[in-house]
């Protein structure tokens, strides 16, 4: 049975070892912090082995410093896991920075425009990793 959590503009869903995150609407620094405890609890309570983050329906109203800080914290939390980001073309610059941070911490990550492609990549990445 999948585990899930949702609040306005934010959904977490665990399917097997994959944590899928979806955001929508206007996202501000305060709104993102409100969802952080739920995000952390999935890592604490479940065997998460990969993360898919779909931000195509969201508009992040962050300045550059806020984005950098948030991206760094997110990359650090996911650093040991394969990370697939699903974004729009206009989000690609900031997404690339998140991927750079994640890779710099030893993570494996890619960006996609399709959920199907992201899911395929994340499952292949999980299958290629040794089980701890």
C-alpha cells in the first residue's frame, strides 16, 4: 500500500522504494518550510531508495539566495539517493543548479520533462545500486 501525505500545493507519495514529490502553485520560502517535517518523516520512517521531484506545476517565488539555500538543503537530504527532477523549460536554470549541488555531494541525478521517463530512469538507477 502506498504511503502519502498532502497539503495545499504539495504531495508526497511513496511507491515501493521511490518517494515522489509534487508541488504546484506559488511556492514561497515559508510554504516550503511548512512541508519540511513531512518530507523528513518519510526518510525517517521508510526505506526510501530514490526520489522523483515533479515541480512542473509550481512557480517558486524565491530570490537567488533562497533558492540556493533550499536547493542545498534538498540536495543534502537526498545526496545518497538517485534523484530525478521533472521540470519545465523555464525552470531549467535553477534545476541545473540543484543537480550540480546534488552531484557535488556524490549523488546521481538527472532532469526530465516526462514522469514516465523519470520513473524509468529512477527504477534503473535503484536496480543498479547494491542493497544496504
